């Protein structure tokens, strides 16, 4: 195991975060606050409560999830795409590091960043509404698992993308819509039955539901199912990464 | 083990179907400076990229200090430093951060004293806190060398180290390469500048269209293939070469004042003595004479012509 390499890549990526602090941390916080003002204050004033939780507080887990998913994917995909784009990837490929070590360092750095971000958003939200966390252990578990899983997904996208458009495409066309339609801002029990069934095909539903349960004991699906689905995605993405590295897909000619 | 790198039967066909390497066999000796010489597109970068792990081989095997580059990639790669052809760097990093990164990436414990020495040797020490994007092209090239040396490799690949580099920097580069060799590093450089190979290398390999056409000691190569020319400055101009001297295939300069004789210096008899005697008999007097030796460039052209 080349621990020095893992540390070098991890530090490199975290240094990039520090350099782009404004972009990495401040802008998601601002946009989340805006969501909060619009959804929480403007719309929330018309929706009194969801299952006994004020609407403003109800959307907090969904908001965090939204940032967690988009930022994990964005961070990790950019982290590996950029060296491909500039050509500095030659050094990574010529180094005595295993693919697992490469993936672990990039995904680790991206996940760290989005977990920090999630916690910052949580703190920000705490300024607007009273928040309680019923199951802190589960809350952290979902936070970490989701961050890691979607950083892996981002890593895959970063390897797959061969131009900047593709890099933006997946977050824009898949992650954001699925998150908005995945019960971030509503409980799926509010939907008509047909839509409720369709929504269950949306993987984000399970992530948001489990995460919200760890806050308010409210869930659209059982928390065990949420956990199972998260682990399933994690395993799926791990398998894809393993395949990418075995074949050298888009990395080696 | 004398050979530090051993390439056997190495072929590469790119996804496009283009075959860039055709069953290459090549041994690099420990401690030597080896120049891989060939025109653009010959396959130099492809060969280096395979040895360093950046490109997958289609066929064949490479051993680096006895370690297979695929099965035992960690051991093989940790011995190698690579300076790529293109100036690819992380623009926003500092010089110090990027060399520290490279050292860590290659699995070495941090050693600021060593890195300081490397940067000083490459005249980059006063730039250590500068961002890379503020460096000049020459400095970036040296930075890439510093990165490649950061993990104390035994083998250094320099892919066209002096392409587009000014004369002074080229001299510095050559000096650096020699000092690295003195420190025990094996150096493989690619170039399409023949004078560079001639100046630097202990051995030269010529590659053309994915095939190694020839590998030879530089001196041996010069001896074997070198043609020599002897030019005689005549006392009085000649109108034409006397028929009796036809056998020597002499060239007469347009003003008739110089005669040039081309001979193979590997030949047992160069024919010089006989020529001088015959000139004497024909009463052609000369006031001066000098000889020149063909450069690698001429040899190279000859070789490629033969290979066709
Ligand atoms: N990724 C690639 N796909 C297809 N052909 C390639 C690729 N890389 C290089 N080539 C071709 O392989 C040949 C050898 O290239 P290269 O090894 O870069 O030559 P050199 O370094 O000697 O100039 C060239 O004809 C080049 O066009
Ligand atoms: Mg090249």
C-alpha cells in the first residue's frame, strides 16, 4: 500500500479546495440559503406542517442532500477530469500507485469536502429554523455514506467525460432533477398514488428519506431500505470503478 | 545484471488501428546515457510511455531492473522518473508543493533537504514559492525534471528535453544529464536533434516507423558508418579532372580550386596515399588539405534511406 501517495493526492485535492474556497464552500452555502428563503419562508408560510414538523425544518435534510449529491459529484468528477484535461495525469499513471489507491484518494478528498459542506449547511439552516437530530449516529452515517457513494459516481463521470459539457451534463440532467423529484422539498405521501409509485424508482428518494428519518423520525420508506439502497449504490459504483481500472477505460490508450 | 531495462517483442497498435511499434527489442545498460533517435512520429514517445506505464502494450514484455512493468509495476515504476515531452504542469500549484507531491506520489517519505538540493541544482530554489503559471517555459521544463527527480529514481527518461529550448538552456541540460550520470542514474533521452545524440549519448538507437533500425555505441556507429572527406586546396585552378584520376571519383569545385575525395574510413585501404602519388604524377600541386568527418545527421539520412 502506497500510503505516501494517498496522502499526497488527498492533500493536493484539499489544497485545491482551499484555493477555491469561495467556489467550493461559500457559493453552495449562499445558494442553499436562497433555497431556504424561497422554499422555507415564502412557500413554507403557506404549508404549515408536514407530519408535525414545520415545513422550514422539514426541508433541511433534503437541502443538505441536494448539496451533498451535487457537490460530491462535482468535486470528484472535476478532481480526476482536470488532470486528464491538462495532461498532468501522466504522472499519476506512471506512479507506483494502485488504482484503488487513486480512487480512494480522490473520492476521499471529494467526500471530505462535501461532508464539511453538509455540516456547514446544517449549521446555516440552524440559524433559520429550530433543528433537532433524533438519531445523530444515523445522520452522520448517511452523510458519510452518501458523500462517498456519490463521490465515487463523480469519479466515474470524471473518467468518462472527455469534454467539459459531458462533465456538466450528468449533474445537470440527472442529479439535480432526481433530487428535486426525490422528495427533497416534500413528503412523497403528498403525491397522488400513481406518482408515488413512479417516484419509488428514483434512487434519491431512499437517500433523502433515510436522512430525514435520522432527523425527525419521519420516513417515506423504512430506514433499513434506505440504508440498503445506499450500500447497493456504493457497491455498484465500486464495481464500475474496478472495471474502469482493470480495462484502463478512458485512462490509458 | 547489466541491463537495467530490457524490452522484448514490444508492439503497440493504437485503437485507431495504427501500429506505432513493431516488435521492438531493446536493452538499456545500467548507468549509460542512451539516445533514442528518430524523426517525428517514429514511436519514441509511445515506447517510453509503455515502459513508464502510461500506455498499454499490445504485445511484448518489459523488465525494469528485473521487474515486469505489468505484474510488478510498483517496483518497476518506483525506479523511474519521467520528464514528458509536453510541458504539462498544474498551473496553480507552487513549485515546492508540486515537487513534494511528486515525491509522495512515488511512495517516498518527505525529505525537504533532498528536494531543496534538487531545486537548487536546477536553479529553481528562489522560485520555490511561486505559482507554476508564473514560470517561463525553460523553468517549467526544469521543474518537470525536478518532479521526475523528486523520488530519487535510478532511471530517468527525458522525452525530447531540448525541443524548443534555447542554446544556453540546452548546454545546461546536457551538463545536468552528465552530472546525473555521474551520480549513477541511467538516462534515456529521445531526440530528433542528431547533434544532441552525438554530443550526449554513450549509445544510440535509431527508431523509424516503429522499428529499431539499429543500436550501436556512438563511437562504433561513427566508425562504421562515418565517411570521411579530404579536401585539397590547389595551387592553381584546374579546368577539369585529368582522366587518369577517374577511379578516385573526385569532386572539383566550380571555381576549380578545390578537389574533394570521399572515402570510407572503415576500409582497409583508404586510397589516400595512392591518390597523393597519382596527383603528384599528374603534376597537380596543392597548398593545403583538410579532412572532415560526416556527422550523425548524414549517417541518419543514410540509414533511413537504407531502411526504406
Ligand atoms: N493515442 C494515439 N492514437 C493513435 N495514434 C497515435 C496515438 N499516439 C500516437 N499515435 C501515432 O503513433 C505514431 C508514433 O507517435 P509517437 O510515439 O508520439 O512518435 P514520436 O514520439 O517518435 O514523435 C505517430 O504516427 C502518432 O500519430
Ligand atoms: Mg514524441
